[in-house]
C-alpha cells in the first residue's frame, strides 16, 4: 500500500517552561511527538520523546511542574499550537557510546485544564438551571478563569480555551459535593436532555479549537470535511468515472479494528436494556423495557441506514434482561408543583422551598435510548486508518471513507455493504492522533473512524 505522508511539515517550536518561569527552546532535542484527541475524553493528551546528551533532565530539572508548548504546521493548512502540562517522565534509556553520553526519555503530556480541575473543587449550588448553562458556568469560572498558577510569577501562562455549548432542554437542581469541575460537568452530561435528539447522546471533549459540549447526533449531521480512499491514485476509476484522487487523500494503512462484539453489545445494553425508576415523592415505581430491534425505535442519523442487527436476530425478542439500571426520577408528565397536594410544600410565599421537587431529574425519559445509542457507536464498525498529516482534521468531524470490496467480480454499481459508497460512506472521527517523527521529518494523522450503521441495506441472499 502507498506510504503517503506529509514531508513538508515544519515544527515551529517546542518550548519548556519550568516552575521558576524559565523558558527553554528544546526543539533540537525532540525525536518524536504524538498528540491525541478523543471524543470520549475531557482533555487532549500526548507525549514527547527527547534525546538528551547534556544532562538536561537533571540540570533543568524536569520534576512534573512544567508546561510544554508545541507548534507545527504544513503548507496550505492551519498552524497548530498546543499547550501541555508534563505529568510523567518514563522510558529513560541510556544510548550512550564511548565518546558521547545520551539519554532517550519520554515526557507524558496532558492539557493544563486537567491539572487545574484536579486541584480545584466546585463549592456551589445550581437550582433550576439547564445542564448546558451549568456546564458553561463551571467551565467559565473554574477552568477558563482559573487563577491557579504554574510558575512563581504573577503571569499566567495559559491561553483561555473556549467552550462550544449545545443547548439542553431540562433544568436540574444540584448542590456540588465539592466535586472536581470535570466531574461535575460529566454529571451534567449524563443528565442532559436534548429537545431535538431523543437519545440525548451528549459528550464533553476537547480538540485543538477548544472544548465542546455536543450531542453525537448533531455531530453526525455535519457535512463531511474530507474524502479518503484505499487505493493508488492511478486506480481512482474503480470509485467512479469522475473521481480524481489527490495524494493527500490516499490512506497509507488501514486496520478493521472492530466489525462487532456481540458480548459487549449485550453487556452495554445495545440490544435490550431495562430501566427501573423510583419516584420517592409520588411513591411510584416504573419499569421501562427497551429493545433495539423494535420497529418503533430509531436513532438520529443523517443516512438512516439499517440497524446493526436483523429482524431474525436472537435479540429481537429480548425482554430487557441484558442490561439493567436503577435510578431515581420524577415519574410523571406533570411537575411536582402542579400536584395539588404538593404545591404548598414546593412553594412558600411564592418562593421555591424544595429545589429537588421543583426541578426533578427526568433521566427516565431518555436513558434507555442513550445507553443503546452509545453502545451502537462504540461497538459498531470501527476502522483505524493512517493518512498524510492533516492539521485541518478534528475529532468529531465526519469524513467519507472509500474502501472497495474484496472481490474480483466487484460491480461498481453495487454498494459495499459495510463501508458504503457515495453519501453512505460517511464515518465520524472518534479519536485522532497527530504523529510526527523529527528524525525522518514524517508527519501522519492516525484516525479512528466509526460508522453509525451499515453502508447499505442487508438483503436476504436466496
């Protein structure tokens, strides 16, 4: 397969800032670095391998209280600059020879906001506020405007990081039990109800452009940002008469990481799940059984392709016993304050007396579908591909991925059932890794892409 790579990458700088506010340019020490974005992680992570022949590790020294700034770019694409905290040093190898001492070691990196969250706590209450507003408030006051310092100087060496927020529907009441900011945000993520997408499949993650609180359904509806092909540029005709493949669109390696894992789908509740809900105020109990194969069940998808199961599946008649959860919630289409015998307990002199009763949890309305949808995404068609380094790609983006069927009698007009063709070839990027090897001036972008359904309808072969 073609080994396509971006060779015209430029590492602008790699700077290290220690606790004494000393800046050091360590670009010349860099051997390789790797930066990771993940749709299911709060923060960007990475590592940097250094080659040290001057005792830098001990002289500087590096003790885990440092900031690293890495900036690089490729022609025609945007320049990327990342700020990291060093949180661990390991894999120290002595590669000295008789005339020259030399150590190779790895600095493990994480976004500084992770450290800030770990050393902070939210001592506050939020009553009658939408989850999206709580997340925005916590991010603004405890992350973005944090006064935590990495150095002895007054100057804070952290660039403000923006937050992109998708609005939620429900209001909640919560008194933070001294949670870390990211822990409180994750609590709100799980309790957020969307007014547009019934599965309420929200995630909170970071990419190069900032933090994002978005539903996966809304991400799936975005247009594809790029097309990639498993083929030589000279063989573009197999994808259509008018297809022209550019060098930067050629996949250099591909690994079908996962086609399906039935056991994990069962364990995670994709095929069927049961939600037992207790309402301690109304003294009600409710059992909600969900079945993935129910014709009435549908997930938000721009393509609305077949589900990852058939009507003949052993799970099609499942009774919800694969996965069970117990929660406390308001089991009513009414609000507590509208119940005649509760009104005086919720309100006193037109003021809210009981915030939990005024703004109860409504998770029972969407949790069944959220559980199944998240499992479908994580246990669906997952592919790892390596493409020429592309600084324009972000986790959460959609791409079109074209892979021909492994058949000598391949018919151009027939869709690839798994991967799809044309508009059905759409995949979402769930994780992204920028990998740069300094010694070879090689820059790759590794992608984990997932398909939310099959490339075409499954037909009975008779």
